[in-house]
């Protein structure tokens, strides 16, 4: 079969660093266009916006939407209406309602919609899920702390409504624990620290519980300096399990049983190709629902202004 012709829409840091290498290493796709107001890719057709792309390149079969979530709904609507398969960077939209509507649109149009959660494809996540499947989880501690200046320099959209603030990285942790824990869990309380000059939180502390009473605690912080922290520690009836380094390293008790490479985005595009071939969609909104619950239930606490 010939490769699926795909375009990247929104060409910022994540598209350059992750999407382009993953696509170029995947024979199922041919990266044939980029749509972006501010950036282009040498040797690849460039268009200012998605509508121009769709009008001038009807041969493009799929689009990968990497623009900020606040504009992604309209872009996805246009692509679906044009009969294109659509891959959504995380978070899949600014609201749950947007994503649910896109799911319905894609089903009516007969195209694939893939709401991606790249951290679920980290090297050790699948094995952690398998090991926890038959275990009784008693407690979970999530520490997801990084430096916003390092990962999102000058990106003002991320602080605005729909940009999620610290939940932009925090949702990665939520995507992992919703995938690996054997029981559904629910927010019981939370605190969101919001800088005086921003709309989105810079830190959050969340408490969850599952139906069996397991205590699940998550701390997200964008003020981390030095080494970055992306760790999940799980206590079970069979002893402790830890996913560290963003899900690439699995420790059982004191033993490291897996330490893998960065395979997240290659995994995403392998899954996208599989979905297209099967004529299926994959739209799991569980991580975004937990973020929505945090904004609904969490107590907002104003902290000092944040400046890059």
C-alpha cells in the first residue's frame, strides 16, 4: 500500500522536535505539507493556514493538528468536513464538549479521529499496566514538576483560558494513571495556585480516591529548576511499583525491570496508521475530564505574579 499523505498543522517546538522525526521514520506516512503562519519545513510544501492547505492540496489524506488547543476545534472541523483523517495533539481540545462533537463528526464522515496521549506510549507504561491489572492498589503518589521557562518559552497561549496552565504537562501524568490503574478514580479535593498576572495555574495539588478507597495524590508544579521530575509511585498488595522518567523507567520494589528509549511519538504514529487501516477512531477524554473536574472542584489560590 502507498503511504498516507499527511500534513502538520501548527509548526512549533513539539512539531519540530517530535512529530517530524516520528513521521520520517514511519513508512506508513508521507509528510507532504505544513500549515503554519510563522514557520515552514525545508523541502515540504508550506501553507499559511489549514483552509488554504485543504483548498490547494486535496490529495492530502490526513492532518496532524499541533496548534494550541484553543484553535484546534475549528481546524479539526474543517479537516473532517474535507474528508481527512485527523490526529489531535494533547490536550485534544479546549473543552470536553468540543472533543465529543468532533468524535460525532468523524463518525458521520467516516474518517479516523485520534485524540493522542503521548505519555501513554512511553516505554514502560504498558508493562506497568499489565503488572497492576490483578493487583490491589492502596496508594498512588504523582510528582510531575518541570520548568515552564524551559519547555514553553514565550508561549502566552498556555496561560490563557483553554491553555490549561500547569495541567498541560500534568495531563500527561493523568493520561498515564488513567491507563495503568485497574480501577476508575475520582477527584475529592484540589488546590490550584494561580499567579496574579495569569489566568492558568502554575501549580496544583489534587487528591483522588477510587471505589476501593485508594488514596491517589498528584502534585504538579511549573516552577521546578534543575533536574525535572516526572514520577509515579504506586503501592499495592504485592509491594511498590514506580514509573519514573516520564514513564520510560519501571521499578518493581528496588529492581529496575525496564529502562527504555524515547518511543512516544513513533508509538502515536504507529497507532494512527493502524486506526486508519481499520477505519476506526480512538477518542479517550478521561485525562481531560479529570482536568475539568479540577477546575470545577479545586480551590483557586492567588500567588505572586510570574514573569519569564
